[in-house]
């Protein structure tokens, strides 16, 4: 197998934390690979998987659209490339997003997950919290979910699998080669989510 290359969309957000977590995942899986910050459109063609980090979804979406990255990423995903979005990244992957306060959100999104998300569903920055989550997809031990201005999934369509909930609210889903999480797995000091995603990338490159 050739050396895999995983990109972290490096427009805005917690890029370094995802670079660190993905490199740790490669080390623990004993897989040769590179993790790169993706800053330019021409870098998208050379990666085998992409992570959209948490941050400010409106800013990330607008800049991705302006750079021409949005359509190219959608094309790669439709051809099977694994993609994971965390927090703001999940909002960007959704077909529809709204906010309880301001209503429907008219922002640039990738529209690759058949879900509707509610932004800031748990409150604002000072309402951030951590919770132990049961996620059988990545193992039997609980996973520490770090929730910072996090969205929730309020509607799913056919083909979308729910992989984590909290208080009956959907906080992680998977649809084919695409994963979305409300929380920040890169902040959990637990590489299991990034290892699972890395394994999807390995399988994709075979």
C-alpha cells in the first residue's frame, strides 16, 4: 500500500489539534502516512481523506466557496473519499442548518449529508461541557465528548446512521464515507475516532 495522505482543511478553526490527533492515530495504527494542512485548492487532489475542523462554520464555508474548494471536495467525496466534519465541520456537511434564535441559516454548506442541524443547540461558549458517550462504532469504552457551542442533528434521511446520542439528541452520524460529530474528538485525548477515520481512508486507498 502506498503511503496515505490525510488533509485537515486549514482555513480556520482547531487545525493543529486535528493534525496532532491524526498523526497520533497513524502512529498507534503503525501506518505510514502524512497529515497535511490543506490551504490551497490544488492540494485537494492529492489527499486520500479530509477532516473539516471545528471553528466558525460561516467563515469556513464562505472562504471554501470563494477559493473553489467546495465543489472539488464534493466531487472527491462523491467518488468515495472519506470525509469527517467535527462541530462546525458537521454543520458545513449538512443539507440544512438553522438556529433557534435567528432561524434558517443562509450560509455556504457542502450538502453531502442528508441531515438537518441546529446550531448552538446546547447554548453559547459559556455553556460548553464534557460528557461520556456510548459509541459502539469505536469500541466498548465510553468516549469523552467535548461540546463547545455544539450543534445537534434534528433530522436524518435514509442512509444516515446514528452513531452517538446524548439525552436523546443526535450528536454523531455516519453516511457512507462521511462522518459528522457535534463534539470535538480532537480534544478528547482519545484517538479512537481519528483511528476509525484513518481506517476508512486506508480501506479507500486499497
